[in-house]
């Protein structure tokens, strides 16, 4: 399903957009759609870089780990035993 989006721009801004679209061999609408997609991808790549950097920092830590079923059993056992450690 498509939605119509209407934005108001100055005449000079429209002329610039129209020029980019013409040079690219596109309609103004298609050029704007592609510009929005490019902006979205640009934002997504930054998020990916942030996430990878966070993972790089996280792997430097030395936390206890194991199979998830074992970890959950230990947690549940702690609740049942009343042992906070």
C-alpha cells in the first residue's frame, strides 16, 4: 500500500531537487524516494557500527557463561533455595 506525502519547500529548494532529478534521469518523486532510502541506509549503517563497537567492548569482559538451560536452572535453583549468592 502506498501513502501520499506532501511537503512544502522553498522555490529554490525545489529547483535544486528538480535539477538533481533531471540530471539523474528521474522524476522528482522518484529522486526524493531514493534520497529518503539513502538517508535510511546511512542511518542504519551508523547503528550497525555502534552495535559492533559495543560488542567489541563486551567481549573484553570475562563474565560467567554456559548453556542457557544450565544458567536458567541455576537461577531458578537460587530462587528455590533462598540463597542470594
